[in-house]
C-alpha cells in the first residue's frame, strides 16, 4: 500500500468519515483546463483523485465518460501528457492520493516497465485497470505492486463469494465496489443493497471499500457514506465539465467553478453522513 493512500484512509478513520473519491478525465476538455480542474478537486473537498487515461474503446464506460475521453483524445491527450499532468498536480499537492484509471491497451503501448517507472516518479499512487482480470496478474498487477503502486480492483453485484477471493488477491489500496450492473453513470445505486454488499466484501478483506457508479448528488453520497469507506463520483463531474463548455467544446470561465461547486456539495454530503 502506498503511504499516501495509507495515511489518507487512516486520517479519515480517525475523523470517523468516508472518503470522497472524484474521477475526471486527463486532458478533458484540453490539457490546461484539465490540470486546473485536477488541482481544484482537493481544495473543493476531494480526498482521493482518480484520473482517467483516455482510450478509444472504453467498453465499461457510459456515454458521459466516453465523450470525455474523446474530447481529450481530440485535444491531443496521450499517456505522456497524462503523466505530465500528474507531475504538475504533485508540484502543489504532495498529500492527496492519485490513482490512474482506465484500460490496459494505452499502458501496453507505452511499455509496462517504462509506464510503471514513469508513473511512480510522477507521483501516481495506484492503478485501476478495468479490463485486466485476476487471471492476468502477471501482465501488470504484480509488476505494479513490485514498483510500489497500489493495484485497485473492482468488485460488482455479480462477484459472488466464490469469485471474491480471486478478485481480492493482490488487490491493495482499496476495493472499488461497482454498485450497479452496467456501465458508468447509468442508474442510481440502492443504499440498502450497497450496505449489504459492503458488509459482505469486508468479511473477506481488511481493505477500505469505496462505492461508485451512478452517484450524482450530495444526498446520494451521504446515503452511501454511511456504510462505505469511500464514495466515488465520476460521470456527474464529467457532465459538469461538458455542460460548461462553449459551442465549440472549449472551456469557459465557469468550467473549473462548475466542477468545484459540485465537489463541494458532494463533500458536504459525505461529511454529514455519520
């Protein structure tokens, strides 16, 4: 477990509250605006930040995050620029854990060894790679752990007790529980069902369990934060970016503020849960 992640969850446990985990796409709507948004997230109340690595074929993502990835790619975002954005973020923030999230293909093309070395030196704490199952741990998971990066895996409502130990093997940092079956940003999660799922996962692991997919409002965040160790919000933030852009898809004076305002209301929800 990387120290930043460890320290952050320990501090939150002392405060007796869940983490707010935010997701934005690197390079969306362009490099400069995306870096500004990234820097604004912890100030607005994000405890952990996930940064998307744009990819042309994001099969687990809903329309909002797919569109964000496309905007980023069209603006020239690539892995080199994504790692540069992390370095810019780290220059002003050495405390907030940062996780890169996405698919294996861009990492594979960059070169696994080079990617892990560059990610670590840029200040990345962990990886969420949604299309690499536990059976493929040799590919990236084990080298990532060896390089000192957390490898965070997803559990879903269909991950039964038989499958769960395989998912949890070599997982570190936290477990990301996908609260609904389907793509990101679709239906809203049911707090009752989530509570049961979190309890079940905790029987198998001492790691924090963060819940995501479908959370849009402070009230939804509050409901989930009563049982989960963290609440993950992505599509709603990406939509806040999209609706702030001008007619040609360029950022406006309200872009960073729109994201910050939403994060503040989500943070309020999470902080008032217990």
